[in-house]
């Protein structure tokens, strides 16, 4: 299994010299680097260790001015080669680089005590002791310390063997079926076009597949893959990779972009984290401060919003919402590093607990609830309990598009569908066609629809029911108040209401967007109620099963008068005014149309429904087969007026009972 080793340590301490000695490749490629004897940007090399294991090296600059480049390279590293110059001892960027490795949770490393050719044994011993003390209490605590001298090869075999042993302890890199490559270098190769490099994590890449560059959202094609100088057809996680891309120009890609497979990732600008302020930080982390956030190979300015405290004091940790200036592609559990923009120093970092938080956190109630949610997420992430995360996501959002679940839970699409099926089985989730729901949200949406229909029946007893479109809207807008460990969520209150209406959220119009079911979700709720027989579809309306149109005594009398008038008049249209004179207002007329008493020939013009059938029968008898007739033929045959016969024939035309050609008509074949 391939691994990636990243160097770290103060400027000039011998990092690049060691990489050159271990791999035969000088990682300093830039002319300026060679001229100044200083690493400016990331360097790359590879080699095999005594066990035969292949390793890639990312060589970082030690100079304090280039810490941002160091941060861009250290992202996907799974083992640190931490270099301390025996003749200089511990220096400021020794401390800063160690803090960064610690914040990123890089738990495997080897310390190379370099330039031991320049010091006596006593100095070597005292620097070793000092380094041991410095790394104690960090993720590199207890790492082996190997004395080396790159120019004369001293200690290099031991360093190789020690790195090999350290890599034995690196856990298998997770393959979640959601590969991601943080681009740390872009260049073009004559004849091949754009090539990006980076460390692949979270899944495999294949050549000749569609991919997506984020945050720009550009579809590209992976033309070819190369790892450690050789072409590969498939690349596993935790490996340095060069990817030849079709469909994008070199100058359209920059360091910090992320190469992923389509529809698996989305950039975000709001992120909830557990953030730690370094004990060495000169000031607490504050909402007013200006910071830069580093994740993967990307960086952006960010504002902090502490959630469970006012400020994060040195040596302490807190839950903090980050408001990013530029969108980043972040995963659940992703480590991030924070630098103070003004002081230009690393001041903290932590772990992403929610890359797509829903709604804003204003006011104490919302804050307390959010803190509880984030603590629950933290516990689930600690245990890598993705099924638990699924439950939390549903509880927070009410309903989620099935297609977004994988991203929100941070697991592959297939395992997530399995988790959802198990949750549905256990009654802790509900699945509709395109959505997954918390049971509480599902019930709330259904109850809201049934209530709305009931209310409509009461307000409009003559109407067949609530228009289905309106019912879907009611379901879509239902506040998806989710069940919560601390008790049910309040239904009032500004923030609660806002949560229900599904505010824009953080996912760039995507997964972070709506906590509501949205239009599709509304339709799914109504469909479910129809399938279960809780609602009946009546034309374009939905009604409760026991709803029938009820006429009050006055309306029943008016209906009798209308029926009488219709029978008396024969084929003669009634206007709204005629019907009003009989006591039938518009609503009653609409109900009488639905009840089969009247038929509307045109807006505001009615005939008796049975009269219409009789008229058609008469016309068929008089003009059988293909016999044509004019409007006045029909008027005479039916014994009616021009005022009635024209709209009547136009009605029959529309119903395809008659066909018109010029001023002649014929009847359609019966049946
Ligand atoms: N005597 C001696 N000199 C060394 C040793 N390792 C490196 N050097 C020298 O120290 C200088 C700095 O070494 P680099 O490898 O460039 O240091 P670096 O840590 O990569 O420096 P940055 O990348 O700029 O942070 C060079 O002149 C090296 O030749 C060593 O073990 N012994
Ligand atoms: Mg260097």
C-alpha cells in the first residue's frame, strides 16, 4: 500500500537534503530555490523502503514566509518526517510545524535529528532530550528520533527502516467510495494538456472517467493517471497522483481546487467545527478576529462565530461556526488549521463537525440546540458511527434528498442506502420516493396536509376538496420539526420557523439548502396519503374519504329550481344572471356542475347537463354518418337560438364530438 510522507521543520534544518538522500530526487525544482538554497514551494519525490513499500514524499518549505505552502502540502500526508537541526536545536517553525501536524492529527512520524556531523555527543544528547520533551503531548509523542547526516549518508539506513516501521502503524486509509484529490500543483505537458497533482484520499480514481473540478464546478475527463512516475489505470487512496485532465485549460485550475467524481461533493461556505486555540497563541480566537482557514490544499479567509463560548482562549477548545469567504470542499471529520491573518501565525485548528449546517444560529435557544447537535455529531464521528450520523442528519433537517445523503453522512452512496434501509426497517427513518425523512418530520408534513384539507372542507363545503397543488405546497412548507434528544423542538420562535422554511444554507444551493421537503417532497407526502387512502383524489382536488358536498336547505331549494328551469327550457343556455335569479350563486353553480346538473358551455354560460346529451343525440339522428350541417341547420333542428347554438357547437368542437371545416360541421363517429 502506498503512503505519503511529508517533511516538516524549521528553515534550513535539512529537510530537502534528506529527501534527496532518501530518494535521489532533489525536491527543490525551482531555479530560485536552487539559487537561494531555500525551499519556497512544495517538492515531490518517491522511493521504496526496505520492506519494498513505495512511498511518496512531499517536501515543504520551512521558512516562516512560506507556511501557507507548507499547509497546502501537508493535507493528505499520513506520516511526518520531522527534521530538527542538531546544531541549531528547536526553532520557531519547529514549533509551528509541530503544532500544525498535531492539529491535523497526523499521528505517525519519525524525527530526523539532522546535521549531527556538526555537533558533539553532548549536544546531540541534549537536543534529543529537548525534542522528546517538545513532542510529548502532541500527536507525534514518542516518535523515534534518528540522528542523521545527509551529506555523508550517516543514519540514512536507520531512517529508512524507522520510517518503514512507522508506516506499519498507519491505519489502512479509508475507502469510502468518495475519492477526492486536493490539487497542489498544476502544469501542462506538451501533447497531453493539463496535469494536476495531489494526494488521493477517500476512494479510487480510474482513467477514462468523468470527473468534476470544484469549487468551479467544471466537468472534466480523467484522461490518464500516473503515480510515482508510472502510468496506472486505477489509483487507490493515500497515494501521490498526477492526473491528466481533458476539458480544462491549465490556467483555469489552481492549487486548492479539488478533483472529485461527479455529484459526490459540493463546496460550502458555512462550516461548524470543534476548534482548538493553541496554548502558545498570543490571544483568544474571537468573532472579531481575521483568520485564514486551511484545509486540503486550499485556503480562504474566514470569520469565526463561537457557539458555546464568547471566545476560545489559548489552550481551550470550543464549538465554532466558520463563515468562509470563498467556498471550500470539506468533509465531515476533516481537520482544518487556522492562522491569524494579521500576526501571520498559526493559532489553532480543529475538526469539521458539519460541512453543511442548516439555518443560522441566533439566540440562546438555537445556540443551545446547535451545541447539543454538534456534540452528538462529535461522538458519532469519534466512533465512526455513520448510521448514527444518518439519524442525526435526519433529525436536524427533517427531510433530505436521498441523493444528498452520502455527502451529508460522509459515506459511500451504497452503504448509505443500506443504512437508510435498516433505519426504515427499525422505524427510525421514513423513505419516500426521492427523500429520506425523520419520522417526526414525516408525521408533521402528513398532519399538516390532512389538517389543511379538513380546514378547507369546513371553509368550502361545496368544493370537492383542496386543490392537489395546494396540498403539495402545504406539505412542502410544513415545519419539519425533528425529534430531539432534549425533547421535541418548539414550533414557534424565529429561528425554529426559519429552519422550517428552509433557508439558503451553506451548500451553494445544494445539500445545505432546504430543511423543508421542497416541492418534490410535498408531492411525495400527498402521494403517500393518496396511496394509503387517507386522501382521495377528485379531479384536481384532494379530499378526505368521508367528505361529500353538503347542500344546506336554501341551496337544495335553489338546486330544485335550477333543475326545473333546465327541464322547461330545453336547449337554451342560462347566464350567470339567470341562475342567480333562481338563487344559485357562483359557488353553487360550480357545485351543480360537479354534481352533473349543469355543464358550462363557455365562461358564464350554462346548459343542463342532460340537455346537452339530448342535443347530441338529436344531431346524430338528423345528421348521421358524414352528413355535414351549418350552425343554422343545428339551430333549427334543436329549436334554439343563435346565442345558444354557437357556444354549444364550439363546446362540442372542443370535446371532439363535432368537427368543423369552414362553416360546415360533421359529427364524430359515435362511441
Ligand atoms: N553538515 C550538514 N549539512 C547539512 C545537513 N543536512 C543539510 N545540510 C545543509 O543545510 C542546508 C539546508 O539544507 P536544506 O535541506 O535545504 O534545508 P531545508 O530544511 O530543506 O530548508 P527549507 O526547505 O528552506 O526550509 C544546505 O546547505 C544543506 O547542504 C547535514 O546533515 N549536515
Ligand atoms: Mg527544503
